């Protein structure tokens, strides 16, 4: 059984799961848009929302109260509010959220599984409703800086990290706040080409903001070595940044840190990308919760700090009706320098924003200014 904390090790041999029998396996993020969309099933009682236009999102993304099936924290399982997850295929036109806290900076991150595809499914309705000060987009799949009125009119400062491979990966940080500097590199990485499309770092007067679309370990863990290479250099990078200023790290981090962060931890441990000892240990080293890394700073997984025992996911595969079954992974996160954590006013998973992508956005508010 995988340990509750990601730093622990395992001697199990890695193997490639059979996707036909493992509906919890996250599809390769580089091709997830091409996965067949599951046919819509009948709603599960009055709690399930129906057509996209009829969906009425909640103003809070905390797990709703009700009679949803409880998950066993030790054995894994679907989210406690699985039956209450909307399963629409496009976003509703009318979306509402609670107003931003006075004096705070609102930052949102979202894996959109392709900007072009998401734009056809209501992408702009979320952006308009959330109205973040900074928006981090991952898996944009754009080949050049897009001219999207939804984004150009709202964010005067737009930074797109574009892969050298067409319609592949892609990361963007869009901001209403002008940064002091922008960087698209991962220092020390031996293959700068592979880094393109995966990282954007903005420097502000009081902190660094790093948006990432972290390398995926691949089906059958075929690119786990590439993931290890990325992790090695990113661990060093975020620590060096923290020596200068506090850091906000966000995006699709492509790791489920603990057994609470995916529905079926036992069957996926050391077999499925995102939940291997190499990946979870790297993440744990960055957090440095135990203090074992004597010379390293500590970082905080903001959402998990505020919800220490809750199962709540940001990614649901289109295959096998995973959304309807509540079978998901928490892959999209905000991680901040420990000394910055006390300034965080809110952090929530926007579970109601589903349909434009197989991921849900995550939003955080920080007592400003940056």
C-alpha cells in the first residue's frame, strides 16, 4: 500500500497498467484532447446537473454537504460528492463566483486541454466570471501568440511559452500586473528544447510566480527518466528563487502527492504516471515538511493545507465516464513559500467549471500587492 506521505519509498516494480481495466489512469496530457468523449449517461438523481445551459454553478467550491458516498481514506475511492459533480460537455453561459477579497490578488490556473478546443466549449465564460488578476493556462497547444479578445482586452501583459513541436504542451501567464522580468527557461536543464512550452516565470517586486506544465511520465512510465531530469533541475531552481524572494508555483504539476489525491491509490502506485515514488518524493522534497532537507526552504501545498483530509480532484479522464463516477486526480495546484502562506486568503478547486476541458480550474487569493 502506498504511504500517506509522498516521501516514503516503495520496492514495487513499475508496470504499465492496462487502460481498459484501469479507468483511473490519467491519459497522457499531450494527447488527452484526442481521447474519445464518453457518452452521456442518465443523471444520478436530482443532484446531477443536466445540459450545459441549465447548469447553475455554486458560489463556493468546498465539498457540498449531502448524502454523497463517503470515501475510505485508507483504501481510496471516489470523491465524497461524486454524485454532485456536473457532467456537462460545455460550460454554462452564466457563471458566478463570490467577489474577490478587498486588497487581494486573485490568481487562477487551468489546464485547458487546447485553447482552440476550449474556446468552442465556453472558455470565455469562466474567464469573464473569475476575472483573475493573473491567469495561468497550461496545455494551451498554441503555435503562436493567440489574438483572443477575451484575453487581450483583459490582460495587458501576456506571456506564452510555446513548444517547438506543433500543437503540443504550451504554458501561458496572463497578467493585469506588469512584472519586472519574464523568463521561459529552466536553468541547468540539458535540453532547453524540451523545456519550451512548459514554464514561465514572472518576477514581481515582492515575489516570483512560476507557471508550469510539468513533464508527464508517460504511458507505461516510458518518459519517467525525462520527468526525473525535469524534477532534479526544478527542485534546484525553485530553491534558488526562494533565496531571493518568496515563490508562487502553480499550474498542472502532473503529480498526485499522496493517496488522498487520486481515487484509486493502491492500483496505481508505481504503475501510473503522476503517482510513482520518484515523482511523489520529488514533490515532498520541495515541500520539505519534515525538514529532512536541512539546507532547503519549506513550501506549502495551499489547497491541501486548508483541506487536510478531503478528496477533491482537478482532473477526470474523458474515458470510462470517470467524471460521473468521481474517479479523478488532483494534479493542478498552488504551492507557495512557507513565509507567503499566511497571506493566502482563499484557495478553491472550481469543480463546477467542467466541460471546456478534462481539468477544473484552481483559484487562489493572496493579500496583495505582489
